[in-house]
C-alpha cells in the first residue's frame, strides 16, 4: 500500500485554513459565506468545511481532503465512479462525515472504484468515513457519537444515508484518545435504506467497519490489516454482512469480529478470515451474539472468545459448528479466568468468499508460496527446495491430493490446536520421503504440544458407525470400505505434536480415523508428542516401522475395533509421567503386533487394555516398566494373546488389575541401527 496515491494519480495539495468546531444535525451553520467558501473549495478540488447543499464531484478532478468535511442535514454529496480523494496526513482533524438527514452517494464501479486514502495509506494517517443515521440504537434517540461528537439515533429503521458502492478506503484509524479511535467506516444508527455494496478498508489503525446500532446491511466487504477489529458492532445492531474477505498479516491486531453489549442478532453470511500471525477470530462481549452461516477461519489461535462469559448459545452457527472449550472446564461465570472462555470450532477451510472475488481492490498483499494453510481442493505438490511454514490448519478436502516429496522440511508454527494437517474422507496424501531424505514436519523448538499433528480420515469400518464425528477437528469419518485408500506416508518425522484441545482431548502425532487397509504407512517417527504417538479410531490400516519417543500419553493407542497391525515398533521413554506403551480401548478388534520393543528409564506402565479390548502380540521386548500389563477394567487375560497363548501374568501384590508378565516379554530387542531416517531434523 506504500505510496498508493503516487501510484494512482498525481495531486497538488492545496491548504485552506478554516477553523471548524463540533457539528451535528442539531446545530447547522447558516447558509452564507461559509457555504459559498465550501463550494469554492470544492471547485478548486478541496474538501473542507460543512456542505449545506447538493454537490457532485467530478471524477476527472483530483480532490484533496484537508480537514473535516461534513455533509449536513438536507445536503447530498455525489461521488462518481473513478473519483480519487487524497486525505492529508492530519490524524483526527481529517475525516468525512454525513450527519442525520445528510446523504452521501458513492457510485464507484468495478472498473472505476472510488478511492479515499492518505498518500502512503499508513494506519492512523487520517480519520475515515462516518455516517450518522436515524435508525434505532440501544444508546437511544439523539445519542452522541464518540467520533466527532455527532448526534445519531432515532426511530426510522429504514432510514437512508445514501449509497456506498465500490469504495476503497485506506490509512484510517486516527487516535482520538486512549479509549477512542476513528474507524475505516463508522455506521452510527444507519438504517436499512442505505445501500453498502463492495467496500474495502485497508490498513486501518482501528476497526475496519463498526456498527453502532442501526439496521444497515453490507455486502461484499474486503478488510485487510485493520489493527483492532475487522468488523465491530455494539448497541444492538441488527443488520447483516454478506460475503466478506478478511486478511491479517500484521501481528498485534485484535479480532475478526467483536460484538459488544446487547444482542441484536446480526447475520453474517459467507465470511472468510485468514491470518498469517495467529490471534483471535470471533470475540463476543457482554450478551452479544449473532447468526453465522458459511464461515471459514484459518490461521487464528483462538476461534471463539466469549470474553465476558456470555452464553455460547448467543452465537448460532448455521453450518452446525460446535464450540469446543479450549480450557479444562467450560465455565461461564463472570469471575472465571479469561482463558477459560475460549473455544475452537470445527470450521471448514474451504472459503465461500476469496480475495479473488474483489479484483477491483488495489492491495499489496501476497501470501508467500512457502506458507501452508487453508484448503487443498485439487492436486498440490510441494517443492523440497522450499522451506515451508505450516501456519494454521492445512486440510485436504474430498477429491484433493497433497504430495510432499522426499527431503521436504515443514516448520509448524507454535500455534497449538490451530496448526495441523488433516486429510478428509475422499482426500489423499502422498508423503514420498526416503530413508536418505525423509520428510520432516516439526515446530522450531520441537516441544510437546507446540502444534497439532497429522490426522487422516477414511471410509473404513469403525464401531462408531458411518459418518462419525472425530474429537479432533469435528471431522467426519467412518464408512463401509475396509480397503479404503487415503494415500501413502513413507519416511516421515514429526516433532512437537499433541496440542491440548480441552481436558478430555488432545491432538496425537498421527491420528487415523477409520483409515482403510489400502493406505500405506511406513517408517514414521513421532518424537516429543504431548499425547499419543499414533492412535487408531477403528479402521483396518497397518503400519510398518514406527519409532515413538517420549510421547506423553500412549505410544500406540487404539479404539473402536481397529483390526489392523503394527510391525516393527521401537518405543522409548526417558521422561517421567507418560502413560503407556499400548492403550487399547472398547471392543476387541484383535489387532496384531509383531516385533515390538519398548524401553523405559522412568518406570511406568507398558500394556494397558480397557473394557474388553485386546490383541495378538509376538516378538515383545519390554524393559524398565514397573507394570507390564494392566487390564484396567478387569478384562480377561485371554483377550491378550502373547506368543500364541493367553497372557501369562501374575497379579502384582496389592493391585486388582496390574500384572507382571511371567513370559513373552523377553524377545530380542528390535535392531534400529539402520533407521537413520528417524534422526532427521529441520
């Protein structure tokens, strides 16, 4: 956005000194010398003063906004397509405002938008555009705006303040005081008779657009790098936003949405928000809320923040998204810690609205090709020579395919649950690592819980049924095809996975939801995960050659009658507090395990089986565990077959479910001296 107006046109700034005091529709200045002076200025290409009669700008004239320009009650300003207005870098002294009863008609077109900007388009250079209407607001009739001290609010919800069509406004958000700033466009009690269609606000130092009550509806909204909130509302605004694209690439902004005070239940349709710098997406204060349909948010650390412990039911997700608390207990009292009011959403990465829908917007934004986030809908092949950053969710959709060639390095942002790779039903992943050049996906520090991990959802059979919902991401999984193929993963190293979703759920290094036997999984290392190394949720997939080191819950976990196999697994525990080598749960699908070596230097439990789960094990080597076998829910030892027989075990003195194996745990340790691929790093 640098030197936007130098790029677009050359203009000579003309300065006219006019002392202007606070104005409102209740205090119009008399028509006379001042009005004549304003018209004279306009004819000279200068916007300053209070317009008290109708006037139409000329697109061929270069206009300079040198101070406050106010459209008074009864006056109309017409701005034709292609008009360009250069705002002085004058902070709060430079803005355009339309008072109650005034009208502004901005009639840009896709080929010739109207441009309002400071020369450089830097945040805070000038005030912005303010509209004051006569619609209802919870602030009451004749309220006083924090911006300009203008009067707004009435009883006519169909009131019209004019037209805004194809307007790009940049460099707004001048600071009034420690509590207040101008927004790109401020709508004070603006009524539904006002037409707002195709509006872009770029590089604002406060909100992109803010609604103070009113009923106005906005369509086709482009908001880029606004430093507080992209869309803000309060005072019971009950309008709508349809088709919005929101981009944040500068750290330190606040939110995509901020709703405050009473809930007028505004509606939001087809909202896409993309961040490269984390942050919070949707924030609702007090009892505010809204109805949202067609939401895609990518790159945010927090999806939903009910900041003042408002009821999450105030926010209706038509798409059926379910807020999942990002804290240990979903408390909603006013005295809880703020961190306990934050939620993740199982939103889709597929956007209904994209930046390409706004070809008329002049923007310098270009997402680096090395940044991985959003949706994969076709065939995408990465380049091993590029140092990639996994910034957010990266989701392969039904029909999409992600190919990652040998030697590719992907640094996962330390963004917790907001950073992961997922392959949905019908999608495919092809990780083509070799032993000499494995693929590595890791956080920079490789610390447990830094990011999510890899999730694959298939169409194989699970006891959870067809089209079950995963605890991770709310993804759909499960079908009837035991041989389903989700692709191939070979020679992959994952580090720092296991981000905490809530007290019951965490991401695993690799989560396999109803993945079928047609999927290939070979040579996979999961190191320093804050939950399980690998977990199977039903399905029939098998894995060969896995290295699992210091995963804080279970190394290998399964449930929902997974009936595949693990061949050649080396499991190492050197950090106290992990749970188990194996954890099997629910009904017994009788998976098979061949050549399993698990070594602990910090005691712990080796094999744990819950409910009626079990499996068949050969070539087991256990060393250093205080408990060899735990039949946690009093399942039969016969459920666990070791070397072709029921588990031969003796109950540990004083225990009711924990055993020492008398035999079957002393097979030769697996030789992994040739597994050099597991040592690869970023």
